């Protein structure tokens, strides 16, 4: 736990207060989010966000200023730093700031202390019932349809996409939530992996242990980019056939593929931010 080892930056405290989560006099919201714990986590992470990873964000205006939405994007890198970067972009750069609730893979709870930290900062396991409650409370929910398969991508495949699950689409339709597709770029350079030790991972309760190219299990300093595309709205009941839902999922996957391609060009200096198409290509 971060406890009181990290004093909360006053500027961060002000942005946390502006999240308008309805904290009670104990500083806890209806979902168990702890205002002080959240402030300490964000204070700790803010330096990494601004200086270590030098994050650049395009299309932030595509995320609603209020109301529910699902943020759907790609995994990149042997460790899921992407979710933390997305969370940071919403709090540090968006006006008014918004808190992102990520659907976290269960295996991360094998890390001591993680479960309590996640719960107190608004992150939760991939439970559709909890996601539904958050969306109906007009929150932002973050999901990576590639799941653990996405974080397992090696460095050479970091900007590719593996198979998407379809649960996010049924969730979006059932709750009438817009989907904001996004691309996360640079994770493969921050923690380039050359192999995954699956047998060793299973021994400790995780799908795999990534083997970084530089044998250091911590992301390297690099520039990371996040591109938020135009919202996508899908109509239905959520009980459509698998074939129909798969077509909808493919639409989102195609949009993210286009954002990734442009994100690489933006990262390499071949495309300016104002030249990026955030809608259909």
C-alpha cells in the first residue's frame, strides 16, 4: 500500500476532487474508491507519465466529458502499462478530469497487495456485472478485448492485434454505451519481450513470465502515444447471434488497426497530430 509514504501533490488533489465521484466525509465513494489512496497513486505516477514516458495524447476530445462510455484498445508491451497510461491521460490531461475503471485480468491479483490497491483506486476484475453497474452510474470503463493474449505479444508483434473477445460489445449494447476506440503505441519499445515462460508462470499462478530483451523487468524510458478515435455506437439488445456481434467487433478492431497504423507514423515523425484521421479511414 502507498499509505502515507507519498504526500499527495496539491495539484493532483485538486484534480481528484474535480472527478466528482461523490466522496463521503470519509473520502470514500459508493464503489469503495478511496480519495486519498487515489491521490497518492496519481502523485506517484505523475512524474513517470510526464517525464519518464513523455506521453503524447491525440483525440482526447473524443472521450465524453460526462456520461458512460467504454474505452476499447490494444495491449502493447509485456506488462500492462497501457491501462495506467490511459488512466493518467484522463486525470492529468482531460478537462474536466475523469476516472477510468479498468477491467483487470484476474492473474494480477496474485501480486501481494494488488487487490486492495486496485479496489481502492477503482479498478476491478473483468466482471460484467460490476462493469454494468459502473456504466449505469455514467462512468468510464476500460477494456482490452485481447485479454492476456495481448500482453503476451513479443516485441516484434507489439503493434499487431490478436483475436478480440466479444463480451465488451454485448456490454456496450446492453448498457447503451458508446465505444471509444483507441490505440496505445510504444509499449513494445518500453518493455520489449523476446519470449514468454508459460510453464514458470503457471507455477506461480499467472499465464506467463515475460523475458525482456534487456533482462530488466521494468519498462525503459521512452515516449508513449495514445490516440482516441471517434465514438462508435451500436444498436441492439445484446442478445444478437454470435455472427452478428462478431461483425460489430470486427468494425471496432478495424478502427483500432487504423489508429495503430497512424500512431506508428505519428511516433516516427511521418504524420502530424492534425493529420491523423480519428474516424473511419
